[in-house]
């Protein structure tokens, strides 16, 4: 279990007295009661929290606060500012200059509001083609989808930036509320996407990820980071939608082997029919498992995915958030995280 991320965590040795530590095991944060309420995770029944109008104070994102560290068992503290990889100056294809940021979560336990806050920071602070944040950022659309125990419960998308968007944070709170209300043993799968359009003019709600579609009575959610080399030439359609359609055409089931087979077929078609791709990084879920794939033909420093385990939760993200390990997933490997948090891996060729 991630220390400091559990409602039943205990204060660490050397921490100052904390009236709220009995239920969440974190240092108290400064700020007004109104500020605390805006960061609440849910109702608390402990005596200490009743003095705060029955609310929990959420965790401060460690990677965004100067001098604040989030300690994980057996790991070094997270630095307040992480080093970014230095990208290659060789841009083989024009379309390789565009990218998005993605997040996927499978949880048997809490799904914390801070997860969504740190992810939204990538809209303006995430790594961009030049290797550092730029003014454009990843602000051409956002989307969140959430499966509860296999059923799609939340699917909200919008144009524009997630950062400081009340609709985004309202959706994040709705997902956090599902976490509070769900029965023991139920799993949550969450997908999040921040878009940087391959074609700057193609910015609209309908182009925001994740996309959802039905196949053989099963609802699938899909999000992608990258572009096909040749424009599919389909009006009012972005290439990520084309890739999703190709995957669905080859999906006969939702197990790891079936998704691996569909991924291989989609990769072959992208090469043969569309001249290749900048990246095929994607996340796909039918509510029973989360499938994450990383593949690229150029600019591998940009097209990254990271995966880490936090006790009752597995997180996959384009960049490390919440003190994730800073080692990217291997190229050409499909990783499937099941509801039991076990991971299956296949090499795609």
C-alpha cells in the first residue's frame, strides 16, 4: 500500500502531531477550510475530521510542490523537479512533432483525486516535442472514462485544456465518488487523455479521447498517442479513430491473447496501408482489463509510457506522476493489467 495514500495509514516516526493522521496518515496542510473542501476525497467519520466539516484533506502532489517529497516503501524520495529526457533533434516525419498525454489506472482500492490533479498538470507542464513544455502544451482536448466492475460508468470529453477546467475536475470528483460508494471487491479502471492535435485545426469535442465503441455487445474505450504517416483521407475523422476501428475489426474477445493478435494486425495494417506511424502508443479497455502498448518509429524520447504498482493500484502514464518509477515501458510490448492487478506481457511484431 502506498504510504500517505491510505485512509487507514498511520503517521510516520518523527512527524509532528497530526489530528487528521489517524485516518489518512499525512502531514496537515495549510490553507483555508474552503481550500481544503475543494480538495476533499470523501466523507470522514473520525473525530478529527468532524472539526473540518466532515471532509478529508487530500494529498499534495509531491512532484509539483517545492520541497515536498512522497516517500514510498523501499524507494528514494521523489524529487520536486524531475529531470526530463533530452529529445533527438532528428524529426524524421512532420507528424512526429505532435503528441498527447495518457493515463490508465486499474484499482482494487482507492483512486485518489490527486491522481487527476497531477495528470491535468501535464496539459501545461508535460514534455513537448522540443523536450520541455511549450505554450501550446496538450490543451486541444481532454477526456476521462471509468469502468466500475466491468461496466462503463463515466465517459466525458471536451475540447480545450483540462487544466483549470471545472468540467474536468467535476468529472474527476465523480470518479472519486464512485470509489467511495463501490462495494468491496469491485474494481475500477480509469482512462484519461490530454490531446495535442496532429492537425491543429482539428480541435473539437468529438475528436477528444478516449473514444468508446461497441463490439459484439462489449463496450471498449480507447486512447492513442501518435499519428499515422499517411492521412487516412476520411472527412471528420482523426487517425486515432481509424486505428481504433482497425483494432475493433480484429477483436474477437477481450483476453490478452486476443488483444495481442488484434494489436499485431493493426500494426501491420498501419505499416502497409498508411505508410507507418510516429507512434502506436495506446490504452484499451473493455472494463475487465487495461491493455497498454508502446511502439514508435521515431522520437522515442517523446512517445513514452511508464507503469508502476502502488499496492492496490497499477498506474500507466505517459510521464511519471505520483512518484512513479522513471523507467519507461519497453518498446513493442503489450501489457495487460487484470482486475487482480496481475500483468501479462506479449511481444508484438
